C-alpha cells in the first residue's frame, strides 16, 4: 500500500516542479476568419486565414517563462482567402506593451513599401496588393527575424488586434454596391397619394 502512495506523491512532486505553461491563449474576438495558435515559451505565434475583412483580436495571458529574454518574440502567417481582393497592408495593435523590434515581413508578391510602428501600433504597406500569404517574422522557418514585444510582465493580459487593409478598389466596389442598394430601396418605396 505504501508503494502506490509513494509513487503518487513522487508524480505530484514532479508536476509541481514543472514550469507553468507558457503564453496562454484565451480566445478570439471579432472576425469569422480561421485561426490557429502555435505559441510556445517566449514566442507568440499564430496563423490567420482571412476570409473577411473583419479585424480579429486574439487574447493571451503572459507567463514568467515568456519573458526570460526580457521581451516576447512574435511571428505570424497571414493568408488571404478573400478571393479576388488583395491586401494593401496589414495593421497590428497591442492592448499592453509596445513593439520593440519590427523584424522581417515576407509577402508572396511584390515587396514591402513601408513598416511603421509607434508604441503599441504597427502597420505594413505593400508595393502592390498581396493575394496570398504574408510571413511576419520567422513563421516559415525561412531565416526571417521575429518581431519583439516589450514592456510585458508575468500575469499580464495581452490582446493583439490584426486587420487586413484592403486595396482601394475593394472600398470603391463596396461603396458603389451600398449606393445601388440604397437607390433600389428608395425607388421601390410606395409613393404617398395626395388626397
């Protein structure tokens, strides 16, 4: 009887001695695009397959093991599943912390024309619309440089909002479609008869 209890106590001690799980994914808000999380100790990593232009907010909790190097590394693979609409750019926004180092951005078509960041916001603009995948950092293990997020503490809740910026033609098409719907609804409205 003592042997099973001793084994159980040893297993419990081993579990207690193991470090806590790294960055914890807590859920997605907004958007209907497909999402997959690949985060590990010290690395925030995910894929988003954009099937709509709705921004996605991903929620995480930071663990002490994530901050051993002082900052959290970040990479992502963002795919365009919008059909004929291209991305003109991408935008990122953090609820806490700031972007420290913006590493590489690798689009499948064209090139990056600008990467801008100001504290907790970053944006990427492309030289021509992107119709396939965009690798942020080293998400494809192709030698890219991960981005970094600074100013985090263990226990912090981190939300990162990612949005695809459509090409201007997409906005023009959307506005013309809304105008047409408005015109048709007004045209079909019954006229008041004067008495």
